[in-house]
C-alpha cells in the first residue's frame, strides 16, 4: 500500500522515499490504525485514505517551504499532522507539536517513542503557551492544518513567530472568504499576507490552498487572549 505514498510523492515532486523513511511511515500508519480503534483519532480509517488525506496532504506544500531546517511548530497537531510527516521527510526540522487533547497527547508520545523521533510535545492550549517566554516569538516557521477559521488561527499562531518568521496555513477552497474576515487579525497581530499557493492533492484530485503569512511586527503582549476567547470573539 505504501506504493501509493511513493506515487503521490512523485506527483508532488518530492522524489523517491528512502527505505528507512518508508519504514517510519509504515509504522506510523500501523500505530494510527491501532489507536484509532480505541480513541477515534481520525475519521480516516483505511490505509489508502490515511496515506492520501493525512500523509500526502501534510506533505503537499513542502516544495513551497522557504526553508527545510530549524525550529518548526505544528499548532493543533492532533494525531501529528502535518508535523510528523514533515519531520520524517525532513529530519533537519526541530519539530514542536502543540496539542491540548489528552488522548492525542498520549498518542503523540507513543509515536515519538515507536518511531524514535527527536521532537518536543507542547501540552496545552495555544492561548496559554503563546504567552510562555520559552515559546513566544521563538519560531521561524509555523504550520497548522484543519484547526480553526483563519481569524482564530492567526491569533493562535502569530504570537509564536519571531519577526521575519512565516506561518503556513493549510486551507481549502474557502480561503478567499476567510481572508476577507481576517484583515483586522492580521493588522492587530503583526502579520502580512506573503503569498497564496495552490496545489492538487495526488490520487484524489482535490484542490488545496496554502496561505503564507509573514510576521512583520511584534504581537502586542495582550495577545493571544485567554483560553476560549479567540474562538468565541474572533478579531
């Protein structure tokens, strides 16, 4: 079944998967299916769907990344997407996975051990950890996939970025509508739209949009607001 992954990577332009990395993806797939039976971590159950809608979807924008090393934070990582596939393919990333759900944190710790990956799991909410001096304005690169509407996502993400850092939001066809709702959040939080990239997800033909946001100015210290407020009262 991992031949599907090889085919998809070739379509994206990421080349052939080395044997060691193929084994990591195989073990990840197996653990995800085992844990899914207990905790329902993801709606995708079959090998084909996990490969397409999690592995390849996570890796789809990698050719557009401006850098492939250094600190990378995955905000709202869930079962490890997109961060872990990115780390497997690009071990030079120093990966930080931010997650608040206890069951998903247990799964991430299990995957870290099973795959032998060097990564940090940040346990908690973005609103709290975004004010922590250890993480605030530390990262040159942040990603988030299927987490929240864009105005909310910007408040979760931009406080973690250093000035000159880049936030990459994985989005679908509604991106342009969400952009219309995000002008205030961008201005308030110190971000600017750098570019938008579009790509087709291999093996299914679905369209994906990727928003690149540049951190131009420091985020005011009052942001992010306390837990729950960004989603209840988006900027």
